[in-house]
């Protein structure tokens, strides 16, 4: 495993981050869950942690309860970095406001069984809300010692820049992390738009149309936590580009909506070719493409076997040439 440092955190953060929105962890907190489901969830988290992954991505509506209980039972809270997110919209309101940000933070602290969240992010944005309200509220949580660093998930770089300009002018803490979609596959549609009818939707920095965003991250030095880094299974290697219909047996609805397209199937084919040349797996090539970018990026994924974790980890050691990077991205 490889690690990187983020200003404001005393612990190094693993370059591979475990995404807790995964079936085994959902099953452990279902109304009918028993000890068997909890044991299976703990076993998965144990396996991830033993592989060197010390950073866990949660949100107000997934991962917090079981991850918090697991860290407490194992006595390793001080060795783990936890990301969680707030202010996800519901069918009544966008929830990007001081009341919901604060309410979600206090709920998350209880569910995670901790007194401080390492990395706190707005899950979505609402452009109608002035950035001053948001920055002031996050700084209140920071000043109270309840969060260490903060940022936005699904925030555009221009909106982050606006927020940080306000922070700098008022001697406040700025956004220092961001979590957009990023990976080799281009996000062709908003995967979850039907689940978030209010406010702003998903933000991606993948694809040729978002090169300006990637350049901004390279210049700013802001850490990027890339979600759906393997396009929700499209670049996992679990099906072949020669059988594109096989994707529908592997991927879930949001994955098909967001990433299933002819150009992404071609990206998969090119990963297969390069993987064979280098004697590695398809997922390793897709992750290596991310880690060979010119900005500080962490990849979120949800492996479920030891072999998957080991393969993902090996991607950190693969070096790609500029020609290979461009070839994979259809340039």
C-alpha cells in the first residue's frame, strides 16, 4: 500500500480508499440483520484493513454505523481515517444549509462512535445557496473540534474556488479536499439523478470535456478522492469488451446509467490489450491510469475479496507512459 499526507491530518491516508456503500455492509445494518451479517461485514473490513487500507469512505446514509462499531471493537479508531458526507438532498429539500449540515455532522459523530471526523464533505451542492453560509458552517464545526479537514463531493472546481476565495478573504479555513467522479471511463449520464431530484447532481472530471477541471486540480494541489474509479464495475475485468452485454450481469442500475456506452467499452478493450502486454489485470490498468495523472488522487473502490484488494494495490506500482495514458483515453 502507498500513502499520502493531507494537510490538517496527522495520519497518512492510503491511496486506495474503501467505499463502504457495499452489500455486505448494508446487510449488517438491515432491520432483519443478525450476528451472521455483522460478522461477515467485520470480516470484510478486517481484510481491507490488513491489506493496508486505513481510509474508509462513508456518508450520512451508508457505512457509518457498521464502520464505527468495527473500529471501536477492534480498538483502531486512532489508526483509521474516516471520510463522511452530509447534506444529501431528499424529496423535500436540497439540505445544503447550516441546519442540515450541523444535524448530519452530529448524527455522524454518534454513528461513527467518534468525537471528530477526519474528512467531512458536502455530498452534493446547491448553487442557489451562497458559499459564505456553507464556509461559515463548516468552520464552526472545525473550530469546535468536530471535523479536521473538509471539502465537497460533487462540487465543481469553480464553485470550490468561489468558496475558498470567501474563506481566504475572511481568514477562515478553506476547502482542502474534493470528491468528484474520476476514472478512465467517461460518465455519460448522472448515475443517481432519479434519487436526487432537487439541487445539483453528480459532478465528474473524467472525459475530454473536463480537461480544464483536471488542470485546475493539478495547479491547486487539492487532493481528489475519485469515486466510481472503476466505473461501478465496467473496468473491473469481470466481463470482456467482446461481450458488452455481460456488463448488465455485473453492473448495477446506476453503473449502467452512468458508464455504459460504446466509447467506454472501447476504453475497456484498450485496457485488456495493455493488461495482456504488461501481464497484469484490467482493473490494475484502469487504476494505474488514475494514479499516473498529474494531481494528487486517491481512488475509492469496494473490493470484496483478498485477490481484488491485492490486484488494486499492485496498480500503485504500474507506470504508464504518456502515449499509453492517451491511448487508453481514446486520444
